[in-house]
């Protein structure tokens, strides 16, 4: 959706932004209610748990802001618009990913960043420059992983023309990143670390900021992001071999 389309209806825009913030607020209420009966969640305090939640929102909003165009690739394949993108000199992946931008996420990003900063300032442990630097790098690594997952989805859509179910599966799994990965059983953590690396995207940056993420896992996060991104590009090129142009 373009900025002009969203700005044309102020009431609609305001309601959508309010809806996004209300959903965020419900999780805050849930966590406050939860911590009224316990002092920690998997060893994390309320403030630390909020750090995981706000990191999830940061990564998720950025991914939605820049990669939402992947969601409509099925239509591009079916109506032949993908043909036009493939013959242009600019990367078709870039055109597809950025074709549709939800500018409302730019407005929700402002309160997200404000709350995130407030949470960091209220952490029980002092945040060092190194841990903050690693946090930023790991968030960027998480964005790359999110891009890779969207590219894999685009490749599957080219082959099968199915994307909606895959996107909803990803969205459902992504919501598991609202809370520390430590709360899940080890088989789930295994999947969220190595298969659909939601934990690497969300939990790892928060743990690095808290100073509890081992260097081995920090290096793994960067390595896994690079491998995932490389693999997604290879799969995208592979999927194009099975693409049948509407003009053929």
C-alpha cells in the first residue's frame, strides 16, 4: 500500500495504527499479570522479558516494513508481471520485496523504539557499549535472516504458486519470539534455532545485550545468517528454472 493511499483516509490510518499498538499493549498487560504471580520467567525478570518482547517487535516491524512485497508474489506469477521484472536490469527480488510497503509500520516504529530505550534504561544490569554494539549487529543479522526466509518463500511461490499458507506459518512461528527461547522445550528450541531461526533473530540480540550470550553463539548467529541468506539466493535461482512465463 502506498503512502498516498494510506494518507487519503486519516480515520482508517489512525485505526490501523491504534490496532497495532493495542495488540502490543495486550501483551504488556499479559506480562504484567503473569509477573504478578511470579518473580521470573525462565530466570528472566519482567524488564528483561520486556526486552525480548520489544526486540521481537523491532525485528518484526522492520521485516514487515521492507519485505511485505513478497506476500503478493503469487499474483505476480499468475498475471505475468514477474516476466517484466525478470527482464529488467534491477534485481527482481529487490523489486518484489519492496513493491508493497506498509508505511504504517513507520509510525509504530516510533513508540517501539521509545519503549525499547526505556526498557534498556531500566535493566537491572549495566549495559556496556560492547553489548549494545553486539545487540545492533545481531538485530541486523536477524533482519537478514528474515529476508532469507522471505526469499525462500518467494522461491516456493514461483514453483508451486502457493504463498499464503507459508506466510501464515512463518507469522505464527515468529510470534513465538515474543518471549525468551529458554521457556520452550529443547526440541522446540532446536527448531527455532537451526530450522526456522526465530530464536537467532530475536532471543540472541536480547541475550547479547544482557551479556549472557556466549561468543560461540554470537559467531554462530552471524554464520547462520550468512548461510541462510546464501542458501535462499541459491534456492531463488533454482526456482526460476521451474518458472513458466505466461508468454511462453
